[in-house]
């Protein structure tokens, strides 16, 4: 005999397990139908009445035991807040930085122009006083010197 002849024609995908199923005839039929529909049923005994006479039956089923994958809960989606925080915080920080920089520039410009503005106002005030006392200019009131 060769090694090929010794192997089964259809390898069994898992170990065969025998279990006794007890319940009402409908419940037992449902279990057997589920095993048959999943192509795991290998064989079963004839149904037998339970000795207590309560209408329940039992049957021994042999089926292929395929280990179930462990049931896992639906993956819990963790809230990732850092993209949202970054999307809000970065532009806000940039806006505050730009506003502060502009405020500093404005204050520095005013401080730099303050002597010039003060000097300009002083010159205008002196000219106004000189022109007013000389009588060259009429301030809009009728005065005897301008023949207005």
C-alpha cells in the first residue's frame, strides 16, 4: 500500500464530537437541522423518550467540532480629540500671535512718531499765536484791522 491509499478521500476539518441533546421534539429537531445545514453533522442516534414522561426526548449527535472564533465586541472607536484640538488651537494661537505682534508694532510706531507729532503740534501752536497777534489773519470775526 502506498501513502496515497492510506489517506482518507475527504479529510475531516476538525475532531468529531458526540453530544447528547435533550429537549422537546421541536428543540432537538432544530439542533439537528442547524448542524445539518452547517455541514457539520456526521451522524445521530434515533430519538428516545425521556424516562420521566414529560414529553422530552434525547438524541446523541456526532458532529465536526470547528472551534469558533472568539466573539469580539464591535470595535470601540476611541475618540481622537487631538486632530480637533489641533485644528482649533493652531489657528487661534496664530491669530493671537499676529494680533499681539500688530499691537506691538502700532505702539512702537506711535512711540517713534511721538516726538515728531509733539514738535509739529508745537510749531502749529506757535504759528497760530504769531499770526493771531500780528493781525495778518482774520479769524472770522469782524475786526477793525482787516477792513472786513
